[in-house]
């Protein structure tokens, strides 16, 4: 491991994020954007809501209808470029979970909101506290346009909320989930950059500019077969990644 990788690994473990500037060739960014604009438009046909800030399951046959486009996305998701970064985060197996596009809501009253992704699983808070320590979910964010950034509370991926953080995040005692939190930082990013951050961090978006960022989610646990059957966002059984060092990436249980 070189000095740069060692620094990135340390940041990911202790802070819960690391920005890899200029990692992805701009030609690749343009190619991905061309595909994902079409996929995102298909998703919007089904889910029109002015408060929405992200689309999901974009590799589904419902949204990326062209077989060659889907293959291109899966090849990128399984590329050594990204999996080499994954190996800085995961000690053992790496699995693909999902894709998302983050964009600005059309409702001007919709404000960025602090959250942990795990709060939307519908499980008790005590279980959430346990899960963040064993189930690891990492966003690999790839801005396809200049992104105003994401707000993070560094280190919050390996601990539970402090009292004031919890009040803001869950809107308790009159607090609102868009309010400032102590130690918050903003990480802006540009096309070509890769921002890796833990889904367990307390975080919120920033609605500005022409935000259009592509997220790939990797985990240390496989996706459920019934979810893949519902959304059809995994590759066909005969798919073979050209570059992948991890043949189990698209494994289901």
C-alpha cells in the first residue's frame, strides 16, 4: 500500500469519507452521463414528485433499457478502478447493492435534511446502533456535473448520535432536520472526482448548481434475491466483468 492509499484508508476508517480528486477520466464521465440521463428520465416517468432528490435502481431493465448501456454500467461498477478503492474499505467480501442519481428537488421549499441511511430501514433504533457496526454500506459518489457538495459529521459512522445531533436529525423538541450541527463540514466535488463516504454517517445534501451525481453502493453483505427480482437491477447470470478482481460482486442470497 502506498502513502496515498494509506492516508485514504485512514480517513475512511476514522472520518468515514475520503475525496479522490480527478480519479475518473472525463471521457468516462461523459459516457456515463449520456447513459444515465436516459435512465434517469425513465425513472422520472414513474416517480414524479417535486420533493424527490434522488432516483434509484438505475441499472434496472425498466430504466436502462438498452442492453449495451446496462453492460457498460455493470462493467464500470465492477472495474478495477473502483474495486481497488473498495479494497481500502472492505476487509473481506464486496457486494454491489444499488445505484442512485442525486439531483435538486423542484420544490423550492424542500430543504436538505440530516439523516443516516439506516433510519429508513424501519427497524428499532437499538437495532440500528448494532447494525452500523457490522453491516457496512459505502457510497461511491461520482459527480457528472459540478456538485455543491455533501454535508458530513466526520466520525459519526462508528458511533451513535450525540444528544443535540439526535434532536436535529429526528426533529425532536422543536428542532428541524435542516439545522446546523456542530462539527459539520461541506465536501464539494467536481466531475472526475470520486467521493467515498459511509452511509452510516450523519449527512445531508446541498441543493445548488445543476447537481447530477451518480452513486454506486457497495456493501459487505449480499442483496436479497427477492429485491433483485422486483427491480431487475442486477446483471443477467451470464454476465462476466472484463476487469473485476471480485467475481462475487453481483452475488445474491
